[in-house]
C-alpha cells in the first residue's frame, strides 16, 4: 500500500502546483499556479476512506502487507500512523515527500532521506529498512541510501521479478524489485474499469507464477494506492484476489522486509562471500 496522501505537490506547501497524479482526472484543466480543489479532494479521500478500507480488508483476513510510506504524509495523519504502528505491517520508506528524486539536487535528496528516516522512526516507532522512490531514483539515490545506512534493501528497480544484488559503493546492495504492472495505477491510465478487471489481471499473473513456482522461486508484488483501489467497487476485486491467493497451498503472503531477510539468508551475494 502506497501511503502518499498528504505529501504530494501542493499549493499549501508552496510547490506552485496541485498534484493530480494517479487521480480520476490526472489531466484536469486547472491552470498551474492555482489550487486544484478536486484533485486535493481525491487525495484526501485516500487518507480519509481508502486507507481504512484497505486496512480492514487485510485485517479481516489476518494478512500482512508492506506500506510504502511517505514520511510527511504520516506526520499529518496521526490516527493512520497509529493504526500502522499497531498492525503487523512493515514500512518501506517512500521518501520524505511524494516527489521525484531525480528532480532533486544531491544535497536536497540527502536531506530528504535523512528527514524521512527520522520522521518514520517517530511516527511508526521504528526506522524503515527498505527504500522506494516515486517512480524512479536519481543517479545519486542508491549511493545516498547506502550512505544513510540501515537499509536492508531498496526497491528502486523494475528490472526483474526476483530479488538481486548490485554492487554499489564497493559493497553489495539487495534490490527487491517493484512493479508498475500488477498495480492499481492502471485505473489512471484507463486500462482497468472494474474490480473484476483488477481481479482478473492479478489472477492471470499469479496463476502463471504459481505454475512456474513448482520448479523455481517466484515473487509477485501488487501495488495499491488508497485513492484508487480504495473505492468500493475496485476494492471488491482486491478482496477477491486476496481470498483466491490465501486459498492456494504453498503460498507465502508476507511483508517485503521478510522477502529481503529470506533472500539475504538463503541466497547470499557471492561477491560478499568472496
């Protein structure tokens, strides 16, 4: 679950624009420099309604998930931070704010990473052990994340379906890749219309991986945005998928951190052992 609402570009935060990304009308005609109250309301829906619906769906099924959390967003929603803190979910840091890190200079990016770690430690009670940018990293991000220290993995890659290692700063870094394919952002691009569409798209991916998993490890990530899949009809498709997967034998539904810990233990980096 991507918790971004409250950290997006905003006129109130002096960004000069209202963020409309991944909303129902991402190409609205409100001129830049003016508040887009409709887009603001759609973001607010995510934190007021969508968040609680997704939390309920996972809690009713006793399932864990990873929250890709923007630190400022949780600072601004203490009840949501408390609910995450009380749950069994883990946190992957999604930045200080929901902004593109490739647009930040190195000093600003370093400060965003530092502030995000400190903020999440305060709001959810533990520092994040994973990292993922909005869309994609800058050329400096992985080095700065490793410089900050304490991260077991980053998810700033779409290059594989399984975790892998890269050498950075002279040492291995584990990458647990993310996906924009099994992701509810497809509603924003017009590729999904109903909860049934979402269920079938996820089911088709899962079924292929489940079959392939008879002979090799497989991993499936599903990206959820509170202001998108948090709506009733769409959430119904997610609920069906959770039930479908939960009923299958030999499937591990787990937190992202557990994947990273498992991979480091069972598939250690050869270069690190050399």
